[in-house]
C-alpha cells in the first residue's frame, strides 16, 4: 500500500534515536527478514516448476503408478524434495502424506485417493501455534474431467508449490517460536478437497492456526488486458467470517468489524511486510474472499473460522489457464513454462517467507481483545495476557488505530506488558482499534480487532 509506505518513511527519520533506546516502541527494521528475502532463489523455483511440468499431467484422477507421469509421481517427488530439505536442517521438518478417499462428487465420481504433502517445522516455544503456506499439486485442461492429456499447470499451480518448497528451503535454516507448515495440497481443481481435508484434520488435532497463506498462480506478469507488470500482487481476504453467529452479527452491527476479520488483518500484515521488505512490490489488498465467483484453497480454512488469504499475481492471462494445449486463430493456449516469470514468482515467495517468519518469531496475536468507551472522552482496550511459557520473548503490546475509511493502520502506541490500556481523549466513535503483541526484538503479530469479528483465536 503506497501511502502507508510513505508514512513509514516519514516515521523513519525521527525514529533512529528512539530505536536505540527502545526497539519495541516503533517499527523495528529486521535484518533477518531482509536476509530471508535475499535468500529466495528464482533459479530453484524455475527448476522445481519445470520438474512439476515434466510429469505431463497432475490431474487428480490421473495415473499414480508411473514414476515419471501423473499425480502419483508428482506427489512422491514433492515429498522427496521436502525430505531432502529436512535432511539439510538436521531433520527439522516432519514430512508426511495426508489423504482421504473421495467419491460420489460431481468432479470425483469414482473413488480416488486425494493425497496432499505436508511438512511441519515445529516451533521452539509455541509448537501448537501454526502459520501455513500452501500451493496446489493438481492441474487441469479445458475439460475438468480430462485426466490423460498433457496439463502442464506451470503457473496454475506449479508456481505455488515451487514457491512453497523454496520458502521451506530458506526458512528451515532458522528456528522460530511458532510452527511453520509447508503444504502442497491436492484436489483443488476438483473441488478444494485437499484444503478441506487439511483444515478438518487441523481442527481435530487442535492446531491453533493463525494464518494460511494460500499461493495460487504467482508467476504470470502479462495480463489478458495487455498490462505487463511485475511490481504488484494481490491479497484476497474475506470480510465477515463464515463462522459468525447471528448474535455476533447483531453485535457487530453496533461495534463495526465488517472490514476487520482476522483474514483482513492478516492481509494488512502481509501488505505491510511487502512495503518494508520486498523491493519493487506493492500489494493490493482485495476485500473479497477470492476472485469474482472463483475459488481457492484458503476457503476451506476460512470455512472453519481460520484466518487465511489468497496471494497471487495481479495480472491474469485466461488463455493460459485451464486450457487444452493448442493454437487457434494464431492464439497459443495452455499453461506452459514460458508463461511463468520466475523472478516474479520468487518475489511473491519472498513475501510469503518474510510474513511467515515475522509471525513465527512474534508472540501469539492477542486473544480476547475487548474495547469500551461509549459516551466517554477516552477508549479502553483490554486483552488476555499471552502465555509466558509459550511466548518467553514477549515484550508487551501495541495498540493500533485508524480512521474508519482508511485501508491500513495509521496510528500506534506501545503500551508495555499490560492487559488493559486507556487512550486518553481518543474518542471510540471516530476510529477502528486493534492490538498487536510485540517481541523483545521488535517482531509484531498481526493486529487483532476487538470482539468475535476480529479474533485470531486462543
Ligand atoms: Zn486452476
């Protein structure tokens, strides 16, 4: 978000001295995040997309026996690659297949095992708290049931899987307080099955999911509308949460929160990271679940109330999506390798990596955030103290606020390690408020809007 970037620059000039005394009162520039950004390799991403394309088709119903063709070979290669990454970090990843047999569905009529590949990098102090990066293994052509023809799916969505593998390669060299999950999800094109299976299992296992960064098409820079641009990306984030009860909706009518679901504040967090750590990238936060009437694998997580967004290119090219490979009237159709810009895919991968790292190093987002202040000159926020054993690096909390029609948080105040604070003479009616937790070295959680509408969970 451009205007906030300028705001950030303005703040820098007067901040240098304050930073020396108290790194957590203002934005702390993190050398480690710049380093992570610089370590993401476009060459690795290109190699991995080419490898995924080499399996011919990765259609969900395609063959599973061959070692060179079909979705079975593709998922075994992804698992082997994650195991290789794990070996290089002293077995820091737990790598496994997650599967369920699906049948009787419109796009999966006969029984098929839908198999995702998951790698978990356990956090050191709060392993039950998770941030997730995902891409999709499967591909398709014009007929969604055609599982034999070549279906390279280079951008949709080998790019998302290759980015996820590369993020794992870089982030596995570090240790984080919270857990990071790298997921290659299956069955996306047939009806978002892999994401549904993973979200339901996570809920059963009591995972405290704070973020799902679903990457679906992160490599195209030439739009069907003629725009060629490698400096913007989109973050799709739903509005009011799907799990909101009628009573919560009634309350929200009087308190606000329509534009402050945890998914939206997750999107603001990623946007903020782009402005600070990714050169030549400006993200558009889009106030929608996904593209108009279209779907992606963050949705099954949103369905269960987890914060999740879709990260993707700004300029899509429909001749290169879900198309039989062919030339018609001089137009070349198909999702082939030459339609992917690997430097751009690396840029979006770096955006994921710094966002995951920032959240996994930060304390958990504040829970049970409440606000009061009607008919008073001041606004009081309260929240639950973060568990000190899970969050030994917690320094304290920062209150953020903004004008109600502003897209990004504009004002902030570090208030220390307290669980309640009153902003004197800041009138509640005129702003939206939220609270972030801050680590001793200045890592911040996403901002949490008060009440059920904004909650990131326990
Ligand atoms: Zn697709």
